[in-house]
């Protein structure tokens, strides 16, 4: 009887109220919830009790960035192509790293036994987990101000990826239906990323864990659940236990920067035979020499170079940016010896994103795969630039010149 009454309540609430609200879309939003979200949520097993509790008072947040008109799904993001493309070196502030290292070391000591248990269960080093936690939310100290359900529902109705966010609305309702978190504590970023590890709702359902044993998967208030959930995410995305993320190396001029990328790897011993070596006289272990390494040159010849492992690309499953993954790996290393890269970042040519995009379009027209003309210099753009430079008698630097 309670389920039947709740279902009737849900069905009636969306036909009441004024035709237009302050946003101008209120009636259409209620119709969207009633015709799109409620049926799909029910098919996914969300109870009418939860739907009648959470949806009737739900409103739009039209202050969010990146919104479109309702019904314009898959609208490309509005990009300021006049903005300057950020050089990779700008992401590696010593002041920022020193603060993260100090706080991370303190937390590593505070949670030593829990981190050891997390490492044992998931096979992911605690220092990697700490570094992601730092990057995503400053070890939980960052403000996470938004009502998650409101953000995600708004984006499903009038965001740039409406179909995608519709699935996230259903996942968010499942979280509330499961009782994992109360609505008042269900907080997210403006993009709908939840809690301290910044999981989308669908990722929460797949990867969040209750590691502190209190019966809840609480990535908002439990440091231990947060760390274990990050470790579980990485394991489920292929983290190889016993390998690091990568190594800073010196790359001789005889090894072209066009050989960068996850599709151009070879055993580390082969790189060594070509003259690639670890910085500061360090050595690769015999076991590592037999394993695959992938050249990574995030600023082409204008900055440090690395041999990445497959785990570097697992970090990119968390965030697809090369610089993000390098930041995490570098911070993880600095929990031990707090020192920057051995090689320095040179003064690097920069341009607007629009100029970079125009260059990418020209390279595409010549048959190069730049990974998409988005105004960002990823590894496919870098090596395409290097290939063009080589073909035109220039020194390949794998960067704009």
C-alpha cells in the first residue's frame, strides 16, 4: 500500500504548479523528470518511496557553467579559443607540492595501518592513492558545495551531454535509494563529481567501498573509505601490482620525440640499448628492464622526459590528461624524497588554443593523427608536430615553434 500511494504521489506532483518558474524552464523540467527519469528509475529498481521523496522539490540550477538549451543534446562545449594554452610546467608549482607533501606525510603516518591494509587488498601503493586524493580534493579539505542531485539533473535536462547525465541521474537516485548517503550530505562539484575522490555517481556504484566497516560507503566524510575507493578504482582499471608509474629519463637526440605514446612502447632494455637512461645515475632493476616502457615527453624537447609504465595510463583512466597523471606520479614520489624533476622545463613557446587548433587542422589536412583538433597539445599532436618538423628539415622538438 505504501508503494502504491508513493507511486500515485510521484505521478501527481509534476502536473501541479505554475506553467513557468523563475528559470523559464520549470514546467518543462518537471515534465522531463516525470516522463524520462521516473520510468527509467523504476526500471532500474529505484523505489517509489525514494522518487516521491527526492524529485518533487527538485529545481534547476541555471547558474552552472556549460549549460545549453533543453533538448540540444551533445552540444559541443563552449571553449575560449582565445585563451592561452597552458604550458605543462605551470602545473608543477613547488609551493603546491611542498604543501601536499607535508599533509600527505602526516596522513600516511596517521593512517599507517589502514593504508597497509588497502595496499594488501588492492595492490595499489598508498602513496599513489594519497596523491590522487590530494589532487582531487586536497585530502578532503576542498569545498564541495553543490547539491549533487540538483547538479546532475540540471545537466541531464540542459547540459552539454544530456544523454550521459541522464544515466548519472539514475545512478544518483540509486545511491540515495540504497541509503549510502543522506540527501543533505550528497554533495558534488559543479560537474557532478562526488565527495573527496570526485567520483561520478555511476563510478560510485561500481567502485566505492566501505573499508572502515561502518556499513556505509562514505566518500564524503570517511578518509578510509575514500582511500580504499580510489585504490579499488585503480585496481579495477588494470593497475599492475608491483610496478611503479614511470621513471624520469634522459633521451638522447638520436631517439626521436616522435616515438612517444602508449602505442609505441618497447621493453625498457631496448630503450637502454638506444641510449635512454635514468636520471642522476639511477638504474633500472633487472626485472624492470624486461618490462614495457613508453616514452612520455609532455613538453616535447622543452622539458623532462619519462619512460612510463602501463600504470601511468591507468592513472589517465582517472583523468585523461597527461599532465594530471604526471602530477599524481610525481607527487607520489615526493612523499619519499621531496625533490623536483632533475631536468628543468625550458622557456616554452605558447599560443592561444585557437592558434593550436588551427595548426592541428592543418596537420590533419596533411594526413597526421593529432587526436582531435581541440587546441590542446596531447601526445598525438606532439609527435605529429615532430614528424612534420623532421619532414621539413627542422630539428624535431615535438612542440609548436
